[in-house]
C-alpha cells in the first residue's frame, strides 16, 4: 500500500467515506471512542460518521448503551458501555497517577488517594451525584476535609484514577453541573477482563481503523507503556505493510474514493494519528496540534490534512495549506471563504 491508499483506507474504516455507521454505538466501538472533551465536537464527529444527527443523549442517559468516561490518554471519550470492562482492564496498567510528582502536583498524598479510592465504592452508586456532592460524601467517609479543593477541581484530575479503575463514570447533567455514577450500578455488574486480553483487543481494533501503524503509535494513542504495546504486537497475528507499520492479518483493505471533509476539532481521525502529521498533513504540525493540547478543525482531502478551518459569527473560513484544486473548492460549502 502506498500512502494515498493508506489514508483512503483510514477514511473508509472511520465511516467517513462511502460506508456510514449503523448507529452511534457501532461508530464509537469501531473508532476507539468518540473524543468528548468538547461536546459540540463529539456531536459533529458522530454526525459525520452516521450521515445524520446522532442522538447522543438518548444513547448515554436513556438506553445506557454509551458511557462517557476518561479513557485513552486520560481524556473524556464516549465508549460503548459493553466495551468498558476492556478499557478498565487496559487502563489498570497506568501508574502515572500513583507517582509522587503527580500526587504533589494535584495536592494529595498517597494515603489520601488510597482513602478516596477505598471510599468511592461505598458512597457512589446509581443515583447521580454532582462533583460537590461526591466531594462531600468522600470527605464524610474519610474525614479529609482538606480534599474538598482537589475533588471539586474543574478538570477532574483526582477523579481520573477512579474512572481508570471502573469506579466512576459520567451521569446525566443536572443543569450546568456534571454528575457521576458508579458503572456497576448504572450498567450492571460485568465480568472482569484479563489485562493482556484487553490490550490485545484494543490494539487489534486500533490497527483495523488507524492502521497500518506500529506499536509506538498505538502506545501514544492509548497512553500505554511502550513495552506493553510491543508485547501485544508480538502476540497478535499481524501483517507488515512496507513503510507504514502493521495491519491485523486479513484486515479489510477498502480502496476508498474521493472525499472532501471538514472535520471538527479533536476529531478521532486526526487525534489518532498525531505522530504521523509529518506525512498526513501538507502544512505545519503547529497549525493542527496547537498549544495546551488543542487539535484544530481540519480540511481533509482523500485522507490528507490540507488545511484548517474556523466558524465565527456564522462565517466559515478555510485556511488551506496549499492551492486547492478546483474540484476540492467546489466540494466545500458555497459560503466558505478560502484563504
């Protein structure tokens, strides 16, 4: 496969080409979760892959077929609820949140973090609790009043280790407040999964959609220890693709057709391939992967990133990295200003 074929294949496997997803759960399962740090971007990413508006609220809070939780790279994702045990098993390998430097930075001690982890299964169930309510319940259970600040911190850093252990996930919002529930109560008890089985399954799924790729790309995408990724690749039945990494043996290789896409910020297609921006993008890396972890909305033509875009006050502006062919310009919305 040459690079053009690789990129067109990725577009097809992402449900961004001729094939669309049969439902939001199928979409989330195939692409390794829908990045949900920005709610509007998650909605746009799902809509593009379905070819119609996705009812994320129904799947999350009524059907409970999706779960919103911290997952790959410690960022919020929408995952199929049925897949959560595999993610929890793989995320159990994380050790960053147990290091002294991480604990000090977030204002907790190792003993306090252990007390939080021990208390949450007793205080959090199927009734949604706001961040403040959860903090109050943990403080009442542990006696650590000094933990209120870290527990209610907006980015939820102290709560992430709980999500990685499968003790906490998002519940339905209460007005402007986020809430949390215990997955065991919200979805029912699930059988635990062996760590190696979980990593192997996630690696295979990653390669099927983002591949061909190597173990370093998978490790970065998941934020997995590189040694664990290498061991998984050694266990799996993979086929090398010259110069591009590996695909699962027998994986589909759809040819893919012409495509012109305006992908939202943090779209999984881009986030999943940040290590390869040098070959995937015609422009500077800094235009796509910006400071503070911001991933720009992108113009993607036949799988290659050809520009970035923004919409402000109803005006759509596309900043192209090079002169766009006439066919690409015609495929963009008529109101788009191209610079």
